[in-house]
C-alpha cells in the first residue's frame, strides 16, 4: 500500500484505451505511453498536509474524487504488492475536480 507523505496526493490514472471505437487494437507500448500522459484520475489517498498551505487550508479534493492534474506533474509509481500503477502528485498539481453525472 502506498501512503502519500506530506503534501502529496496519490491518483489512480484512468486507463488508456486498448481498442478504438472502430475496433483497431492499440499496441501495448503506445497504450502505456498514453496512460502515463493521461491527465485524469481518481484520488485514492491524500497526504496529511495536503492543501494546508493554501487559502484556509481546506482540501479542494478528497479520496474518490475524479480530478484533472498537470500533464507532467508528479511521477508514476507502482504498488509493490498489487503491481497497480499510480501517479504521485504534489497537491498543487491537482488542477480541477470533475463532477460526475
């Protein structure tokens, strides 16, 4: 399990398509690059001091929120137990909360 430290936020990036709407299969190498460049994901964990340095210190996103983030923000990290890949971002790299529905 990955626990973000300080002002970091852990995001599960939305999966890249493996087949287009027209049925074309996208090669794995291209899919991996698309996933790493993706800018949308779901917050899965928040560090203890995230957003404390801004405004009134209240977080503008929480676990479960769909968010947009800086394209080159943070870095890709893999959970050693599950092999799932996440993006570990600084709190200021979260640029928007996306309302579902």
